[in-house]
C-alpha cells in the first residue's frame, strides 16, 4: 500500500463527474467543532454571456481607469515591506501613482506621487528615504507630507507654505496587508471586506510575514489573470498531475455581498475525475507536488495502516504549523489545515485562508496597457507569537522571458503557476479572434467570475 511506484488508476470521462457536496461531507468527519463560516453560501445567478469587449476593449479599460481604480480599495503591499519611518512602496495603477509610506509617527499614509511645483514624480520606485524631495528643483516634504523646503521663497510669495501639504488617499490595514483608496469619500476598508475579518479571525495573518514575493508581466488583461484563479474546473486540462490529491471539480463556491467570494477545494482526496487511486499515491503526490504542505519530501513518510492521507496530512500540518507559530492548533479542522480555501477581495486580490500555506495573488494593469498586467504572488509564513516581525521577502521581478519556475522560492508551486500562465497569452489571442463575441460561464463552477463582473458593473455604472 505504501509503495506507489507502480500505481495504476482509472481516468473517468469528463462529462458526468464532479460532486460539489464533497466538502460538506468531509466536514461531517471532523472530530473538532466546525466553524459556521465553512457552510455553503451561494446566492445563484443568471447565465447570460459576457461580452469579450470587457477584456479586449480599450474603451472598457478607460472606463475602469475612470470609475474603478479611482474608487475601489486596493491591496498595495504588506506592512513588513514598510517597517521603518521612510520605508515606502510606489503603487502605480493605470495613470495614477501613489507613494505608500510609513511616517516618523509610525502611521502609514498614501501620497499622490506628484510634486506640487511642476508635477514631477517624487519617487520612481520603492525604497527608504528621510524626506520626499523632488530631484528637479528641490522642493521637499517630511514623512508626514508637510512642506519642509521651498527654494527661493522670495519668488513664491503667492504660495502659502501651510497649504502645500501633499494630497493623500485613504489608507487602512487588515491582516498585515496595506490597502489604499483614492476616493476620500469611500466606505471604510472594514465595510468593503464584509465577512472576511470574521472568517479569518483565527488564522493570525497579522502574525504572518511574506517569505516569497514574485512578480511577472503577463500579456493579458488583468481580469483574465484574476479569473484564472477563480475556478478549479480547469485542473483536468491544465494541472492533471495534481488530480490525485485535489478535489478540483468537487469544489464549493460561495459569495458574500458585493466584494467577497470564495472557493473551497478539498485536498488530500482524489478528484472525481479519477478512481482507484491508492492512498500511498495520494500521500506521495500531495507532499511532492502541492507546495503548500508543512512537509515536501514524501520519502520521509509512510501512511500508517487504517489512516487516510487526509487525516495524516492534517495531523502532520497541525504539529508543524503549531510549532512554527507557537500557538495551539488542537481545535483546528482538517479542512483549515490543508484545503485550498481561496477568498477574492474585489477588485483584484485573492488570499488563501487557513493556518499556514497562505498564498496571495494580485493582478493589476501594466500601466495604461489594457492587454498586459503585472501578476504578483506572495507566500506567507507565521512567525512565533510574541516575537518581532522579521523583514518581508524582497520582490523578485521576473523578466518577461523567465517563467515562475525560475523563482526557486516558490518551490513546487512555480511549475503549477507556469501551467496557469500558459493559458493567458492564448486567452488574449482567442478573445481578439472571437467570432462569437462573448464568453459563456458555468452556472456554478464559474460563479465567482460572474459575481466579480456583477460588482464591476456597479462601479462602472453598467448594472442592470
């Protein structure tokens, strides 16, 4: 049983497979209390096609630039990226540029990245400074955005120095993430996040640190990249090697209000696409191929008689994750210790829930180019409770000709991301070539994509 070298299994026809109730059945096997928020929450939607113009149209991109990115909460960075006064990240979104900086008073602010004299960008990239000084003429502001130096003041008597404070955007934090919103009248971040803080309250993301941050430019609209991670039904065609331990077409899909959606993909169980997969093969593959488990070397593990891989992996993760974070995880469910529980925060951020192995995705337009985006991946790890947060991982910006597998810090996840990304250039080509002029979504498995576009329409003034 524990030697999968010559394992054989059956691949079933794709037309009639899939069990979206599997996750709820697995929850009934839990031996600890199951959080209420793991129950299904699906409002149901209509099945109208989406126009391909949403992805390929310059006019649609310009509408987003005007009405979405100027109004929505957007995740910029992690708090550990700007730990000290003067540490800052430059966040560029279409034609807007924001300096997100920690001030001398330890408060995080967001400044419009434009000198109030002649408009030069104050910072061209992230880093650390002791003031915001314009390299063109020397106007300078302190870390709180107050004007500090004005050259030849005799020639600017018409400007009141007290009125020359750098304009700001709204800034708020949650779970160690830093968000900005250019709309000063926007609802609070907590209102935007809806149920998310309650659902994540036991996962201690505020005691997490980024252990990897990799970015790559993709030749597709930002929504195409975003939607690649909003359903699991693509696994059979795109990631066949993970089906032995991933309940892909057995996933649960949930929506909460306008801004939050979720998919729950059971792990350490075999996809409904397969049958007769031995537990030893499930154990080997989830350790070697997943990239999210506490252990990544299957040679060190043999499945005890009478134990399922799901039980074994859950208990292994419980022990190692608890030791790493210095917390008691005795009441954690097997689901929260291993399953792919992925939340979307409108418009462009996705965060994996659970006690460890949290992956974060973000897709933003590549400047003013509606046919390209920057795709970021973060991996989060816990640091011991009561200790100081260590520095976050430095950004690894991959050249366009390097794949995610070139980023060693991503481990087994790198090749999986490359499989995802292999579809994206072809999506751009196909959407441009579409004679149909529309995309058709699955009623249930692609309902998170439907939910995303319904909310987008509300921002853009297109809601019916």
